[in-house]
DNA sequence: GGGTTTCACGCAAAAACCTGCAAGAACCGC
DNA sequence: GCGGTTCTTGCAGGTTTTTGCGTGAAACCC
C-alpha cells in the first residue's frame, strides 16, 4: 500500500470513528508500528488529526469535549430557561430545585413578573434576589457544600407544608422506565418532597441527559407533567415521553 | 481506551452530573482506581474540575461568588474579624447575623476550625460554604432583598429553638444608655431572637458606630458580653463599656 | 478514638515513543 | 540504461509514558 493511500485510509478511519489505535492500524495495514507512527505524526503536523499516546483522535472529538465554556452547555440551558420562564404566570407560587439550569431560569424571568419563588438552593436564591418584583422564600436547614442547597428533615418538612402551583426540577438523568434519577441521597429526598408538594411538575434538562440513569430514584415518568429540553418538541428522542403523556416543550 | 478519551469521558460525566465518584468510574471504565485518581488529579491541575476526596466536582457548579464589592472600612473590619475569629473554638455552635463585618469574620476563620455556624444571611452563608470543615445551617424564611437576610416569624421561631454558644452580631449603632439599635424592624426582630438564644453575645462594630443611635432597640448593654472594635481595648472611647461589665477586645 | 476508605509515593513491567541507521524502492538527469 | 539522489520503510537501541500494585499515611465516618 502506498504511503498516500495509507494516510488517506487512516484519515478516513479517524473521521469515521473519532479515534484510531496505532496497534490496530499496523495490524490492519500490515506495516510496522513505526510507519503508522510516522504517518500519524505527519498527519498531526498537517492538522488533520490529533496525535495522542497510543493512537490518534479526530478533531471533532477534541472540539466536542474540550469545550472550555464555564458553564457546561450554557447556550442550551439558556434556551431551556426561556421556555421554562414562559410557564410562570403572575401570582404563581413556584418551587425550584438548584442547579445551573435553574439559575438560568432565574435570569430569564421577565422583569415585570410578580410571583413567589421558593428554593433551598443558595445560588438560585441569589439570582431570585436580583429580580425587582418577585418574592423569594428560602428553605432553611443544613447547607450541603457540594450541591449548595439546604438539605435535611427540616427542609423536607417545610416543603411538605407548601402547595405550589409549579415545581421546576433541574434534573440530572431521565429515563422512560425509571423516570428521573440522581446521585445525591439528600438532594433526592428534597426533590421528592418538591414533586409531592406541587400541582404541576416541570423537568428541565439538556437533551444529553435524556435516557441516562443515576443510582437514586426521584420520581417516575407519570409524575412529570412537563419536560423541557433545548430540542424542538417533536424531536424523535422525545417521542417516548410524549407518548407517556408528558407535555414536551 | 486511550488516556485522552478516558479523560474526556470523565470530564463529560462530571459536567453532566455535577460530580463523579472514583470508585464508580473505575468500575465503569474498567481501569484501576489509581489511574482514575491520576486522571482526576491531572484534570484538576488543568482547572477542568475540582478534585475532592473520593471523586470530583464540576467546576461550573463551584464557581466563586465575588461578593467582594467594595466594603466600607475594609481594613478595620478585617481587624475586627481577626479578633472575633479567635473566640470561636472547636465544636462550638455559633449564631451570626449578616453584614459586611460578619463576611470578614467568615473569611478570617482558621482553616482547621470545626464548628457549626448558623445564619439567615445569604452572603454570610456563601462565605461559610467556602470553609472546608465547618457545618453551615441556613435559617429559612422570606428573603429581604435589602438586607439579604431571611426575615419573618419562621426564622425567628427557628432561632428560638436554638441554644448557641456564641452569637456574633454585626451592629449598626451602640450607645451606653440605649444599647444596640438598628433601623430595620424585621432585622431587629431577628437579632433580638439571636441574643435571646445565645449563651454569649459578641457585638462587632467599627468604632465610628460607637455612641450612635438608631430608631429601633435590639438589646441593652447588660445583655452584651463582648464588644469588638478595631481599636485597642483600652481606648478611652470604650471605657464606659468596660465599666458596664462588657469584655472589650 | 477506631475502623474503613481513599490518597500518595515509589516501583516495576509493559507499551509506546524517538533517534539513528541502513536496505531497498523510487526518482531524476544524462 | 545507469549512477546518484531522495524517499520510504523496518529495525535496534534507549527513553518516556502509562499503568497496576504494595505500602504507609491521611482523611473520613461513626
């Protein structure tokens, strides 16, 4: 096989699979590992791929995962926040969890909205405080330094005493069979209580988290009223949720 | 799996779910725990995530909140905070109000202190959260946007249920005849409850506020145990308070 | 304070890498 | 066609990276 041919083959392969291994390539093309290495080196210098120890990665791969944006998927969360904000009407009593998506929601609330927001999330409360006309109620209890939210029996007790019109949950994983799940026991208790205390449950998540699973169960799909992602509501990935009776926005 | 792939996977996971556990990761990727640890360490050094015992946290979620907008008499408040911090011993249960002096106190706490801090002040809670080893308890209720503190019956009720070893009050005015006074009705109610619930009351103030008066009464001089200013304890302006039996630091 | 988990450091083996070299292939001008 | 040049490739060696393991220290939980 000619050198040019070989390099074209490698490039094709790396673009197709986002990665190649030197060891597999040399086995496949039947040349020495040195030759593959030299090819990869050359292609890397010409900027066609990214050389790493043991093989090479496509440029697409690198772009996909080396996003240096501060908040992950910031733009997508802004879209979600916009959609969510439109659900809040004047006079409503709204319960929210924490998380970056909820913070975006807080920023996206229309300036003239008059409503009451309840949360145990310190960063969320900080954002709500900036708003000129909404009332803010903080749920008290022990502060979890990881999740920056108040957790514990007191907090759950307070939430139980509430009847909210709307509950916004920033969720970490959702799955048609298991519903929403999370990885922090205390936070899950909070969210469960929130779901119980609300007339309408709205889940916010970037589409990446759809059909993923975490260890601890929050609520099943039939307890969710609305699902908001950055995607169009008729995206095929959302179909199972629409079929399950969830309003997808 | 290539090293870079693995790290990208970890980063993706931590951004998606806010936190990862080393043990779960090594199980998932099928490498030794050491390798995961090394990856996390490396990613942490490159500032991509925050390494903690047992796993890692997403960076976006742990961003610092720069509450460091210009503070009036900053240097003096730092001195006060230093003196105040020295009063807190391991295992203590400490009740604090809000205010910039209290924020400085939070920053001045020794790194290895183990104690429980209770407050309704959102900026103060934010600072306490940064501390590695203190427990933080947030008093919940309606949030006052002016004073950035939770106010109302619920908050007062919760404070009443507490028996604190120490209470730090950032005060706005003190006077030998009227004691400490303030100008916000709701905040005063809170502070009164704090004084009642604490074995020892410590007032923090810059000397400028000494011998000044505000409309609403918090507590009289004989309810104050310690007074901390930026001045030397034997400064003549403080003599009346020493004579009244207050420990002046 | 004791027991468990997690971490850090060093070590060793394996894998991958780099360098230089030489044999052969391809090329080029005559 | 032919000598010289350049290019390509594989190999030998020594170096670096990566990884897993063992040990003791540190951190954490109750």
